[in-house]
């Protein structure tokens, strides 16, 4: 699956999936969770035929407050080349309406307080009901030998992020007395296997979810979770099981800000042109089922 991961992550020129179908032809979306019936303990497509369609949709995420939803498509439309584009919907009253579209530069992840939109080596801050221009996290993260795709932040300011130039590595950076600490590899509990990437840290740092190709998995890339131990170390990597993972590519997990659901991506057909990759979701109760007693 390494070649499939590489195609999804970095070489999208063959994709032909526009944003128009998500802004003009969609039915009215009304109510919580974009009007979708919440899933149970087995993963299922998110908003099938509306958000998850034929083609390529990635990185579905709700903003804190659950009134905004963002996801990424190829916005090249009729132009040549690939143009990863983030589309944002906002709930106005009970109705969800598209309100923003911008070029993606790093995967969208929100700070737990909702004031910052992290985008790999950069971020946007909340300004009124919109967002600032993208800013840099600074020289500590702008290293040319690092290829950050996703950076996730806890409520305490801890950062975890991947590095596609290393392919198998996730790093962590904490705050100490208000000062950002130099990022270091998180350790072999997480950094084992191939294509280890796309970390999500819980707001309270009680667990970490990421995806990787490991022996004993279900096929392709699987989602794993590690729980923080009483001594501050990370516990064993736990495969999130067949309620979440499939025999294909499963990745890009995040937990909704209300803590109720996990959103992630699943490769449906990675050989087609355009590839068919959908957004899935599942009840976050699977986390408690996996938590060691």
C-alpha cells in the first residue's frame, strides 16, 4: 500500500474531482452533524452521496462548537494539475451552507478552543466569524528536511505531527513554562511499522490516534490508538479493530470536538481515476472499548 499512500499524500495529478458538485447539486442539509444520522459502533460513510461521493474527499473535521464542517477535495475542476481545496460549511440556524473555500496547505486540524486552525507548518487564527491569513509556526517547524502533513494540538499546547520525508515518523513538542520545546520522535510505541502518519492527540492528551502499516493489520494502513499511562508514557499501540479498519487504506482519524464520533478516511478504490476515497465515521465509544482497564 505504500504506493497508494504516496499517491493520496503527494501525487494527485491524475485526480479530476471538482468542488461544484458539493456547492450546487447537494440537497439541503439540516440539523446537527450536517443532518446525518449518527453511526453506531461500526464505521459507515459520512453523508453518502452528499459529502462522500464518487471521487476523492479527505480530512472531514468539525470545528469546536460543531457549527462548522470542513473537508478537502481536488478543486482543479477543468484546469490541469492538482489543486487541493478545503471547503467549509457553516450551520446558519438549522441549515448548513457552504461559506468558504481556500487552497489547502496542510491538513486542517483545530485547536480544542476553536481559536486556531492548524495547517501543517502554518495556521490561521479566528478573526470574528472568519479566519486570518495563513501564518508560519516559525523556524522550529519550517525545516526543509521535514514534510509535515498533519499537526494536532492538545488543550495544553502539546503538538504532535508527522513527517512524510521520513515516512515512518511522528514527533512531539510540548510547552514548558510557556516555552515551545524542540520536537523529538515520540518513541517506538508509535514509530513502528511503515507510513506512520496523521496523528490526532486528545485535547486532554489521554490518547493518541494515528495510522500505520504494521504486521497483523487488516490490510493496507490501519488506525491505531495508544493511551497515556499514569507515569506519562504512552501505552502499547492498539489496532482499533474491524469495527473501524478494513482490508483497504484507513487513515486521517480525528475525534469530533463533542467527543462523540471519530471521522476518518477509507480508500474505496485506489486504482480508479479519479481514486474513490470517502470520509467515514463511527461512534467514539470504540475508544472506551479499547481502553485498558
